[in-house]
């Protein structure tokens, strides 16, 4: 009986910690192999390739580091659309550009460093893509 009580308390303790984990384990890893800090965001925008009119949430990646973009951040549970060969567009911008210019100017002048149109086969090992 004592072991059952200890086991039950341990399960409650472990389950109480589950809320600290991200909602999703499906991610796309973006590696920054450049010498500058970059900002990235992803979405399903094709056939249109323009930047959105409202500034999206972006991830800042220092040189030599990586960040993960999770499926729930692009509105695609378990990257189902991506797995079904719908292209995911990844935009890379210089982090220096964002504070210098209003988003409307960045979008109008298309001030990006690179745009990736990704299919699952385009990913490197461990579901990643590298810039440059």
C-alpha cells in the first residue's frame, strides 16, 4: 500500500510538470551559418510570395546558432500540410533591418536576405534548413 501511495504521488508530480513542455514536438530547425544575426518566420503563402502586411512573429538567430519553428506557430498541426507536399515558405531577414525600417517599408521593398520554398525532401538531417 505504501508503494502505491508513493507511486501515485510521483505520477502527480510528473504530470504537474508536463505543462512546461511545448504543445508541439514537430519542428523545423533553422541553422544560421552566416556571420550576422538573422530573423526568420515561416508560413504557407504560395502562390503569393510577398511579405505579409502585418509584421509576423519572428525568431532571432545569432551567428552559428539555431532555432526551431514549431508546427503550431504556422497553424499546421504536426506539419500535416507540409508532409502532404504543400510548400512551406521560410523568410530570412537581417535582424538589423527590422528596427531600422517600418514593416510596411520592409514588405514593400521586399527587404529579405533569402526566401526558401520548402518541401520535406529539401530538409537537411534532423529536419533542418541552413542559411546561407
